């Protein structure tokens, strides 16, 4: 039961046929197996002709030149097409071929497995504008998407048509030789058994494409519509496109399609030991389910949000378990079971499983992702666990350490994978977001004080935490806001306390406040008085031997108050006289 199988690297024979254009698809280390009858999807009636070009679901045709980089162009033809319902992207093939991490130099070819490994570890995709198709550029920042699911399947017309209809252009590869190409009809049909040499993207089909339009009669009508990477000025193409017979010996046998490309803010950290991805597979020859596990150490206090792995065959079932606070660094199941889930995937591929319960990790804590692989065909395809390993002329930089990957036949008795294969690690990743204990919120306001009406710009800084964040502001004057960085006007003078409560994706909340002072504006007043003797001096009028003098005068004032409200005004009255008089003031207003 402990006998393992390792698939071998396929070495391509030397091609001595001259080609006019660059190609570059090297064989997969493990060919994608044919789709079994048990995996056939339900029959659907598709239109006789379907073309993504007419639906604006393809991006522009590019030109790889003489560089063996077709696999990178085919990769992004598929990914960009998948994303057209969201936005239009133009990704950098140059960054992919310069930074894939495998043994091949940039223009010496590649395959879809290399693309998936590069994307799954978040090395790309980069924008073309940041890293254009030229040589010698430096690696920039700016990954645009996180690729979280890629499906792989063999030649099956219903699967191919279903994928293109629902998701966009599909990566595939084939053997390309000029003698099999018909430039008049832009058509191709290959009948040989030589290795595949070119990667392209399928963008549609035409069931009625005549069999007479190929150099060799394939025996039936029908052709795939194919996007090439030889430019729109390719003289023998149809504005960069061509047609391949349904009966082609290689075309459509190794298909890769993108199913999930998430925003880069979804997860903050990726834990992984397999930068080169799936190189080969492992399992028990008698078909016994195999447990594979990776132990990681949390780099900060954060939340585990998802895990990923490869499904190595059609309809395999995988049971995913997460253990936290491990008590034994060599036993992945020695901690607290924090999450478990079971999935069955129809196609081979790279899959991400969301962690749907709250799993909080503490900085420095060891945690384990355990994946139990249950083969759907234990007799013929028992190899349920994908792993990275060193392969000459392909993945020679692969390495591992003790204490990283483990395997088991029962989920309780574990062996260190590096003791058996010193350069191997299982392709299991963990994705975290935010923080649990270090979640902080700070706010700033500008200005903090000033004359009313006062416009204040508030800015929020959230450290760690799990997205998405919900913002709830109160400004101290009965006004509220749910914006992250609102602007608010205080119209009346006073001291106000602005309070913000932020709730993160784990339903954790933090509250903070800041004081704003809106001051009064001194009115600009002009005043003058008018005086006159309303009664004047009256001779002989005396009271107790004193003469009474009465003076009436008026004061008119114009006060400008920018608030448009009434404000108290202080007036000082005085009268200068040399004689000893007594005074009595009477105010009418």
C-alpha cells in the first residue's frame, strides 16, 4: 500500500521542419488524460456557429515574433477573454516568460502548467503597460488579479463548447507544420503523431466549415475558430485568426480555462511551498485514499479565508480540514479542528476552497491544511495528490525542508514527505486576510478648527482587519455618513465630536473619535448716531431748584453676519460735560 508512482518527464523529439513563425509550446510533463464516459456533460444544443469576436469577448491579436512564447500569449488570450465581462485587460506576456521560475530561458518555450504555477503564486498577471513585450525589463509591482481556479480537460466537444460559451477563449496546443496549412482558406489539419509545438486560444467554432477547405480531407465538416499570436499582418491568416479541423490529431487534447480571477484585495497573504506548482502526482497503487498536508506558521495575527490544491483527475473527491494551534510540529492533525469541507470536481484543475467559518490565527502559531484525496478511478488513476519536485531541465530549482509537507494513509499516522523525496512539497496553499488582534482604526480631519461654516475632510486609515469594511460616521450635529473618507460642513459655531465605527469582514468593530471646533465670525458693523433737541431747554422749568434738559438721539447700525443669524452686539454710551449734571438714560429699541 505504500508503493508510489511518479510520472516521468516527456522529452520532445527534435523538430527538423522549418517554420515561418515562432512557436514555443513544450509538452506537459503529464499529458491530460482523455475525458472518461462517466464525466461526459449533459448534451446541450449549441448553435452551428459561435464566434467570440462578434460578442466583443476577445482582446487584440498580438505578435510573439520569433520568440518561443506562444504559451504565454495563449494564456493571456484566455484570461483576458474570461475577464471581458468585467473590464478590458492587456497583460504582459514578457513578464510571464521572464519570471516563470522554471529552467527554460524566456524564449525557449513553456506550457500551461508553468502559467498556472506563475499565476497561482501571485507573480502575475502584470499589465502590458508596466512590463511591455521587450527584453531586459525589470520586475515591477502591480499584480492585477489573483488566479484562484483553472480547469483542465481533454478533447470533448461538449466541454469545449460549454467553456467557450460560458467563460471565453480556451487555451489549447497542437502540432504545427507549414505543409498542413492551407493559406487560401486559413485552415489547418494535421494527421501525424509528432509532438505538439504551438499554443493558441479557441474563440469559437463553425460546424459547417467545409472539409474541402483543408489540404487533407478530414472526413467531416467542422472547424474551431482559433486566435493566433503571429500578429494581424500574418499574411496567411484571417486578420490573426485561422481554422482547425475538429479531426486534428492533437488540437484540443490539452485544454486549460480560467474560472476564477479575484481582486488582489481579497486575500493579503499566501502560504505555499510550491512556487513551481504541479510537477507530478502521488498516491497509493491499491487506490487507498491518500492524505497530504502542509504545516505553516502564521506570520501575523490574521484570519484564514481559503485553501487551494490541485485535483489530479476527473471527479476526484477531496476532503479539506484545517487544524490550528498544533501541539506537535510533525503531526498536522494534532491541533484543533477549525474547519472541514468536502468537494468533488468534475474536471482536473487548480481549485480554491473558501473557509466559511471564522478561523483566527495568532502570530507565530502553527496551523495545518490537510487534504484527503479520494480517487474516482482507484484502479487506473490512483494518483490523487499533486506535488512539486525537481525535474531535470524543467524544475531544477524545486526544494523542500523537513517539517513542511506530510503524508498519511489514515490521517492520524504521518510521515515527513521530505524524508522520502528531499526536493518535494505538496501543492497546498493557504490564503489569509487582515488581522484579528491587530485591527486598528485611525482618523484625521482637516482642518480641525476654523470659522463656521467649516468644511472638514475626514480620512480613515485601517490597519490589518479583514475586508470588506463597513464605515459608520456620526459628526456630532445629527448628521451621519457611510463613506470611508467623507467631507462634512459644520454650519453653526460650536465644539463637535466626530465618531467613526469600522466593522470588518469578520464582524469585528473598532471605534475612534476626533474633536472639531467651529468658531464664530465677528460681525462687520458700521454705526452712526443722530442727535437733536427734541424738547430742548425749557426756561423756568425746575424741579427742586434744578433745570431739566432732555436730549433725544438715534443710532443706526448695519451689521453683516455671514451666518445669516442674529448675534448680540455690545454698545458703549458716553457723554462729556463740564458741569455737574446727573444722568438718566432711557433706551427704546
